């Protein structure tokens, strides 16, 4: 790989991360157009890595490139929310039951992630990234790489949903921490059934919040 190619790929990665973060911060009930020019200005990169990053995000389902108009970030429908959450519950229920007996290895990792989340209550984007790491750790520990890969695609689709959940309900972030703690307590007790019940309560709470009427602004203002 040439130095030029490496630099171009690096610029694409930077742009991709910025776009994903920006899209994740958009209200889920609103569609938004992005232009290459504004992304270039925001990221300080040229049109080529911006175009490549947009194409990458299009393949992942985050946006739709509209010729001569820009990239359209569609609203997230109620039907998509229901479908994603149902799929998450199927994967995570199986995973937490498999992972619960591995408490000695898993519980300390999850404790550390909860502690990190506690310091991110005022940063919804990073809070959701840490939330993703928490659930990923459980799915990964279950030991099925096919399910783990599928799960990653589900969480990519849920970035905006998760931000909306945090923004739509007062103190939802603190409730999430409490629900995560209940899951870890069950895992620490090596109790698969209790862990599955705690997980179901957590995902059920998230779904209820996502069903709430849309708020005016993603950060609750």
C-alpha cells in the first residue's frame, strides 16, 4: 500500500467516524440532507474521502445518496424500531444465558463499563457507545462469532434510536445504569435465568421509551 493510499484511507476513516457520530445525533423522527461540501468543511477533508465514507454508510443503511442533491438521512420508522429490538432480544437473551456462568471473567469487565458510563451522563453520544460496549461484551463472551457479527449490524442501526431513548425520557441514562447493574448482579451470581430476566426488563424499558412521542430536539432542549 502506498503512502498516498494510506493517507486517503485514513481520511476516509476520519470522515466516516464523524458522519456516523453526526447522524447518530440527529432526531430520529426527522429526515436530513447532507451535502459533500458541508461534510468537507466540517471534517477538513477533500471530496474523495467524503464520497467514499458516504458510500460506505449507504451500504450500512444509514443514508441514501440522491444524485445532484446530496445524502438523505431518513427518519427511523416505528416498524424498524420494533424489528431491531425484537432481533436484539433474541440474540441477547441467548447470549446472556450462555455468558452468565462465566461471571469471574465477565462481571469485572461489565463493572468497569458501568463505571465509565457513570461519567458520561452529560454526553449522550459517548454514553451510547459505552452502552454498546456493555452489550457487546456479553454477546462476545457467549462465544458465537456469527451471532456477534450479526449483533454488531443491529447496534449500528440502533445508534440514533439509542440517542433518542436517552433524550426522550427524563433520567433515562440513570435508569439504564440501574438496569445494567441488575444484569451484572445476576451474572455475578452465575444465574442465567435471573440474568435473562434482568436483560428482558432492560430491553423492554428501552422499547417503551422509543415508542414515546418524538421530542423537539435530540438533546432534550
